[in-house]
């Protein structure tokens, strides 16, 4: 593999990594924007998505794509439940939502240990076995299951973008994020919008988990590192800003993948965190953040 | 019959007597549990010291770890007694907290929350990454224990549970008194002021950021010593001990107990630890119980367990009013 090929390969890896990170982080940012809740259980929802895909597809022989869709729906239902039971009574309580989401994180992790056991390796026999050789170059390979991550993430994010820019419901959601009181005065039901936002957000995390399931080790704690990455993206992008999150997801993923390829994984995370702190010294509200909360 | 102060001091005396007898009647593993409870009390009260300035930090567990690592490394590599290294561990933790305060206190609210988390995680990953001197995932081992060695006259090995129990008790009590005094000093009043009336405090010339930094560094010092106390008791530490889970437990204890009063976090640690201990048989289900308690408390007792008596009294009064009928309303 020549230098150029390695660079090309790394760029493609970065693209796939960033599409997933963007999908995951946008869900987190959406919830913060609408409800002012930092959802610590977002990683747990991702875990639930991966677990249910594994359970349906590998254990029960449900077709792969049906399993992905069912897992996404399951996570959406989980999101609906969390909004109605946990986050709604906490509205206006600045740290209340965060705390109950931590409680939910504990419960979901324990539930998955209880249902499926901790130590067992949960391998998914890959649905796609072939790889794609970019530009016909033999040494640059992208497994089809990784291409699926990119495709699904792009599809969902594209759909979400259309929803936000083209539909009245999307505008209503944007209005809620910008000024909840004014939105309520215009007859927008904040409760309904919060519910919808939570369903979308949970579905994004769930779909992410479902398509990542064949690529990662499925454990009850698989959500934590992904959540930490999403926090970095969220805060660099500016909390509550979806555009910021997208830009930050690409920047961070490229940085992280390149440092991982050329130096090492742990160093990449440490450097990422340090760079984030340095960035925040210069601009404490993140890339796109305008207001300082509190 | 008795004055309130009299009753309070009588209560404290009884509590102290019970606490002093306790190590001789409980089983050995329960002694461990009590020791960690004392250490956790130091941890949550020091956390409250930071939180009363209005910023919730997610770096406390790692700051605690800094104290543990610093003290352990000092005793492992230098001919220093643990008696000296423990306070130095606290100083190291305070120093790291001071360095972190520069970037962190430029942020507010959720930015601070996540920023402090990220900064802490960076430190923790350094322990994982740099095997020399931090030992990587496996951490540090064979950390010397504390000992009182006065030659032939007196020798106590504080590595044993019963002596360490009293050591943790005494240190805990001293720290509680110190932190209580800090909160009720001029500093403490300013801490409250920069939380509740940030702008007003600044407009009368209080440097809010400076006071937040003071609280952050002071809290870090006590947390660092708590970390050193853990390190020199269990004699082995690793990065996993100071991860996100530990931090979330601190947050749970503080908020379930009630951040509003000094006794709240202590109550949180004691009640939740005892519940945790009594459901020991459930093993891996324990965190779920924690989660459930957390959610129920936030939903029904947003001010924490300390507000339970008030809530009960409110309920009783409400019932009494209903029994009296609506008569007062008709007037």
C-alpha cells in the first residue's frame, strides 16, 4: 500500500465514521435544542438498537433489513416512553432531565445484561460478505456493511434535513428550539413537538446501533465511548445547533481517524479532548452557539 | 423539655457512640462498606462545596483519582511515608483542579458540565495510555498502607479494617467540620451569592469566576485526599475506579440526598449505600435499582430526601384541612 493509497483509504474511513457520528450527535443535539436535556441515555438507546438487531437477525433469523427497521421502531418507542414518563415532568428543571436520563442509562444497561448476559460474545454473521474496491484499486477496500452505515446515515440525515426545511412540522420544531414561548403563542404544542423530537432522536440512535451492530463488539456498555465522542461534537459545534454538530462531526471524525491511523487510538481521543478544550477557550459557546445557557 | 441544641448534641453523642461500637459488631466485609461510606461522604460534601457556586462539574471522580494516583506514585517511587503523601495527593488534585479551572470557567451551564467531563476523561485516558508511570488499564499495585510506627512504644497497621475504620471516621469528621465552617464563612456566603444572584454579586464587585475557582480548587483538595484514602486502603488502583460510573454515582448521591442543605448529600450517601448493601444478593441488577430510585426521587422529591419530612408534613396538613371541610374557604 502506497502512501497515497493509505491516505485515500483513511479519507474513506473518515467519511464513514463521520456519517455515523453525525447521525448519532444530531439526535443528541436535537433533544438538547428542543427540551434542554442532555440525554445520557442516548448511548444506551444506541446499544438497544444494536442488541435488538443481533437478537432478531442472528438469534431468530429475521431478515437483516427487517431487523434493522424493527430495531429502529423499538428505539423510537423507547424514546416516546422516555419523553412521556421521564422528560415531560422535568420540564423547566435544568438538571432534572439529565439526572433521570442517567437513571434510564443504568436501567437499560442492566436490563441488557439481565436479558442477554454480559460476557458472551455476540457475533453477527455479516450480511454482506463482499467489499468494494475504490477506483478498482486492490488495496483500498470498503466492506459493504460499512457502506451501509454511510448509506443509512446519509439517508436519515437527508430525510431529516428535508423535514426540517420543507414541512410545517419541521418549521414548528425549529421555532420551538429558537423560542419556546413564542412558538407556544403561535399555537404550536410544545409537548407534541418534544415527543416528536424524542422519537426522531431515539430512532436515529437506534438505526445507528442497528447498522453498526455487525461492525462493533456488542456489549451493554458499548454506548459510552460513542456518547463521549458525541459530547465533544455537540460542544464544539455549539449546543443545540444542528449545523454546528454536522460540521463538528466531520472535523472531529477526520481528525480522529487520521490520528488513529498514523499514531494510535487512545492518543487520538486524548488529543481530541485537549483540542476541544483549547477550542472552547477561544470560543466558549462552540462553533455555532449563540446564547450561553444559564 | 430539652432545648433544641441540647437534643441535637444528645443525638450526635448517641450517633458517635453507635459509630464507635459498630466496627466490633459487624461482619468484616461490612466494615469495608462502612469505610467506603465515610470516604464517599467526604467526596459528596466536597462536591457540594463546588455545586453551591452554581456549576455542576463532572470531573470530581477523576480529580479524586488524581489524588489517589499522586499519593500512590509518591509512596511507590520515593521514600515518603503515606502520612505525607496523602496531603500531597490532595495538593496535586487541587493543582490539577486549578489548571482545569482556566478553560472550564470560561464556560457556563451545560458547556461547563460537558467540558468538565471531557477534561476529566482526557486525564483518565492518560492513565490508560501512559503505562509508565501510571500502569495502564491494570493501574498501580502494592501501594504501601498507612502505619503508625513509634518504635517499641506503639505500632498500628492501618491497613487492617478496624484501625482504618477509625482513621476514616476521624478524618471524615474533621473534614466535615472544616467544610461546614467554610460554607458558613464569608467565602461560603459568597459561594451562595454567585449561584443565586450572579449578576448582583458581580455588580457589587464580587469576582464570580474567582470564587468559583476557589470552590473548585478547595473541593478538589478534599476529593484528592479521599482518593488517596482509597488508594492506601485497597492498595491497588486503576483508571476504571474513577470513570463515568463513579462520577454518576456521586451525582446521584448528591441529588437524591438533596443539594439544598449540608446534610442532604450525606443523607444521600448513607441511605443509598445502605439500600445498595441490603440488595447485595441482586448482584448485577443493583445499578437498575439505583436508576429507579434516582428517577422516582427526581419525579416525586425534586429537592431530595432531606425534603421528605417537609413533604410528609405538607401531606398531613393537606389531609387535616380536608377533614375540617371547606369551612375556611367559605368565609
